[in-house]
């Protein structure tokens, strides 16, 4: 009877820190999600990746060219092949695991990504109000306040430098770093509950990538994060690492570096608002000046028009008076003429009849 295929996570755990396994030189099954590597062929094989659903464990797949033609990214496959283990002597002497594929056995279209407990926690997350973290921090800074951020990170962690290198304008924030043992679920859960009772704007769990990220899939840890009264975020692992805690967070950053870039971007948005507001104020000032100039010019034109109209009216009145005087003079002349003619007629009649 053929043994069931191993998952990436289970085979990684079996082979961790050992050079010999019961599967050496044996054909075994391995299942997981397929991700293509660089499209560069070495001989007649490609070096790709197979990982579990949470991307916490992964194997390097040595895939023959003929099999690779049938593979699609992000699909769940079952392969047959054998293990290859090499020691990375160039760097730190760690054991590198590879799986040489000899056969594509199956493809699974339906599978359960997370357990029922994990699914229940994710459901609970959507009952929690989702804060608009970008606007929350921006409003604080715009009102002249410094957002208070609590960061939980490892005792000997150096990832703080990753976000600080991106956050050039750190003076806009008050950031407190709290060191705990990130390999101990109880300590981390206790610290989250402790800080969730303090006044702050944001609580962040921060860690770099690598092994040991499975602690962030702990259900109790995720439940503690959902009880936070403030916004909760994660900055865990590398770009490809997605943990259950990140799925429960109000905002998940792919890396600590991405978190630092996010905080710096908020500051730049604030400065952009100030610049925009200043530009609008200057434009309003110019428009007011232009309006005053237009009003002054209008008033001057109206006054000039009013004076011109008054002068025309006065001139019209003068001309009317002159015409009236001419008519009066003509009436008098006409009257005198009529009287003179009448007098002459009377004199002539008197002369004729006398």
C-alpha cells in the first residue's frame, strides 16, 4: 500500500536540521501550492517552489521541463519524487531541502485552507469595526497631535531598523517598542492584552521572515488581537508570508519595511495637504485682489458714467431753455408783426374812408 503524500509543513518538520531521513533514496509524495521561480532553465530542469497554504514552509522544487509545461501558479498539486539535501556552506551552513520531481500525480481543486477554529476567528474579525487607519493617523497629525504607536517585537530583533530607515520624519509620531520572546505564545498573548488596555492609536506586532512564523497562527493569540480597543496591525515576515494573525489584523503589512513606508507616506500626505491648503489660500488671496480691482474699476466706470449722464442732462436742459427762449422771442416777434400789420390796415382803412 502506497503511503499518503507529505505536506510541505510535515516534511519540513521531519527533515529540519538533519542530514539523514528515512526517505533518502526513496520515491515519496509531496503536496502543496505551486509557485514558479525564475523562468531560467538549468539543463532540462527549473527551480520552482512548493509551499503550504499559509506559506510558512516551502520546498524548492526541481521540475523537469516536460512536467513544468502542465503546471499553473497557485494551484495545489501532488508530486512524486525524492529528496535532495545540500549544505549552504557559502552562508551559514544551514541545510537546504530540494525535491526533485519525477511525476505529476494529482491536482486538487478543492481543499480547506484553515481549520474550523481558525475560520471562526477570521469570522469574528469581520464583526469588529474596521478602522480607516490611514485617515485616523492623518487626522491626528493634521490636528497637531502625535499618534501614539506601540510596537511588539522580538527581544533580539533588528527589524526595528527596517521600519526606522523608511520613517525619515519619525518626530511626527510617538513610538514605543516592547520586546518579548516571539517564540513564546503565552508571553506574546500577555503583552498584547496588556498593551490593549493602554491608551494608544495603534498596536503593531512586528517580526522578520524566516522559520518559526507558525506561532502567529495560534488561535488564542488571534482572539487576543481582536479584543484590542485600538487599531491592530501586523508587520510580519517577507512578502510571501501570510499568517492567521495578519488575517485578523485591521491592517497587515507585508514587511516591517512596508510599515515604515506607510508611516512616512502619512507624513507626506499631511505635507501635501498643507501645500494644497497654502496654494488654495494664495489663490483665494489673488482672487480677492482681482475682485477688489474689478469692483474698483466698476465703481470708477459707474462714477464716470454718472457724471457723463449728469453733464448730458444739464446740456439737454440748457438746450431746452434756449429753444424755449427762441420760441418765446418768435412768439413776441409774431405778435408785434401782427399788431403792426393790423395797425397799418386800420390806418389805411381810415385814410380810404375818410
